């Protein structure tokens, strides 16, 4: 009888500790506090081939098209200049153009 009461008390204690740990981690370690959406976007004017290929929906051919277009124009002034590139509507959320591009 005493062993059963002790065992149920231990189960309750473990549940309280686990709930506290989860609540603590969710409160203090929110990913939204670490980065904004613009922090994780890649600047299309500074990106290398390897960086572009790492972006979702951009493969090797698409990365080459973006680099060729950037070379042709000098630099990309607005992300909408990439509209003719395949999958633009999917990868446009991962790229940005900084105002001080040169």
C-alpha cells in the first residue's frame, strides 16, 4: 500500500517537472524573438551560387538564371525583376533586395 502511494506521488512529481520545463522553454526560447522574417532572407545581389541553391525552390538552373540576370542588369533593384524566373512565386519569400546595392 505504501509503495503504491509513493509510486503515484513520484508520477505526479515527474509530470509537474516536465510541465514546468516545457512551459519554461516555450516562454523564454521563442524563435520569433530571435529572428525577424527579413533577417533570414537572402540578399539576391550578394548571394553566391551555393547560397542561392540552398534556398527552397531554387535549383542549379534557376540559380544560374538569377546570376545571369544580375550580371546583365548590374544588380537587381527590385525583387519583381525576377518574375520571369521559374518558381518565382514560391522562392520570392526567401529573397530580398537591399537598398544600398552597388
